[in-house]
C-alpha cells in the first residue's frame, strides 16, 4: 500500500486522510493518507502515516476513494422533459452554458470523469480542451452517428450509405473526438424510431468500426433492441450502451447472447442509475414510450425488475460491465448520480468491492483514461472522493459525498 520514500521526498502541499479507503481495486485496511502536490497524487500511505513537515492534513471520517466515472452522459442537456431534443434549436453559446452547469453538478456528486456520448456541434470538445479548474475530465464522442430520421437525429451526424458512414467517422476524427458513438437501434426519446429493430445492418456497423479502428478510435453502440445488439455485436463494436434486450413481447437477454458478448470482450453499460424519488413523481410518459411498453407487455416497474435480474446474469456470464447513467437524458437521471449505477450493481448481486472497482478504475479503463485516473496511486491525477460512512457496510454512502477533489482542486 505504501508508495515508499520517493513520495515523501516530493514534499507535497497537502494530504487527505480517512480511516477507511478504497484504492480503485480493493479496500485498504486501516484507511489511507493520500499526499497531493498540485494536480497529482505523490503518495498513498497508511491511515496513520506521519506526513512531512509543512504538509497540511485534512482528516475525514468517511471512506476515501478515487472520484467516480460516469461512462454515459449528455452534458448538453439538463434532463428535463424534451431537453435533449431542444438542443437542436439552442445556440452554441447556450449549449456551452449547459455543459458547464452539467459538469458542476457532476463534480458536486463526486464524479471526476465523464464520457459524453452525444452532443451537438462538437461543443463538448472545446470544453474538454479548456478544462476549467474543478471541471471533471471529459471523454467526448461528439454528435452520435445516426441514420436519417434515426434516434437523436436532431444532434446531427446523419449518415446512411457506406460512403457517408466513412465520411462521418473521418469528420469525427478530424474534429478530435475520443470515441465514436453509433445509434444501432431506435430510442425512447425520439418519436418515430424503431425500438424493436436495428437502425443499421451489421455490415454498416462494420464499416464504421473498420474506419474508426484504422485511426485508433473505439466504437460504442446505442442498442436497446435485441436486433440492434446483434447488429452491433456482429459489426465488431467495442462497447454496447443500454443493452436492454427489447423484443416483441418482452425484454430479456438470452444466455447465448450473454455468452457471445462475454466471449467477444465487448464492454456493456446497462445505463442503470434511475433516481427512484424523481421516477415516482414523473408525469405520464410520451406516446412513443407508452406504445413501446405495450408491445413489450410490461410496465416500467416490471422492466426494471427484469433489468436488475439481467445485470446479475451479466456477472454470472462474465460480461464486462461499465456503470454509466445516461445522465441528462431524462429527469430521473440527473447529472451527478453515477453512484446510483454503482449501488444498482450491488443490488443485482455484485460484491461492494467489485461494484466500486467498476465505477472507478474499471470505468476509467473502459473510457481510455485508466492510466491517469480511477485509482489511488502515485502519478495519477488527484481525483478524489470522500463518501460518508463505511462503504463496505453501506455503499449508499457513495451518494453522500463529504469532499471532492478534481485534479487537486477542491469542489
């Protein structure tokens, strides 16, 4: 656990100490003292470590751990009804303001890195590159690639033919995105899209994947339907978002599908993390959502019960799960709620330590930033969270942050 004398010789400016700690992989017996100089961690020592002279120590009584990673957000939207669709008519300046507000809410919730999987006009990239003090790191996809009139077509990047798909990937690469997002199925929030079919064939998706991989970019597929999941899997994507298993008459993922996803090494973000209090007071859903549930033969509560079961089954089948929320997509998924996606894993049968690892180091690895954040380790960014109480006994304490540090800047 100790980082040795080298960390002491750097004479850090300050330190955080807690009697309980999680380093991104495991709980540390006796807690930890994390020493910070500027934006970096320069020492990870035992909880009773004697710090160098002149180093200011702040002691907390909760659990010290790396800041959370929300692997699926929409910073351009505040999540209110229709807000994502309204982005299509917002000015670029209004979008920038919304992005900053969303990032502030994320940081307040203990999230120090976000993966944005759908903006408009590549606006998140500018914010990513400016990165004001205290703002979470952004891993940006830019506008999602979608079919004509497809899910989130109002965000742009519409492509149908193979040449258009290659051109879309080329444009995203030229603009400097970190990852490619493709809409492989319809979506709840876009009227007229097919929630039960696939927006692209597996050959179409293979065109996107080949073009993206050729320039070093991973591809993530939005896929609620089994048809969309199958097309994405056959097309060679690196990750699948939502993974709802929607088909006529139900929503359940087969053992065979889970085995094939696990064997392919595809990372799955089931985008759980609903706020139950907000959900209980939501207005009636729009017609396209009501129609989808009618075709499923399920109500929302029944579908969510199945999703908890399926999340546990993903673990049993060896599927790599990355917890993201789809923050900003709807009222029950506000920015800063990544902790709920982690505790949902616990509710589905994951050990607390495993769920916390998924929400920190695991998500950081999946987002391509696992070498700089997601762990309490020397040389890593000082992205820290102190959660209330003992997370090993009460993981819900993750939703009650006592202190947050983003690259050495206290929120």
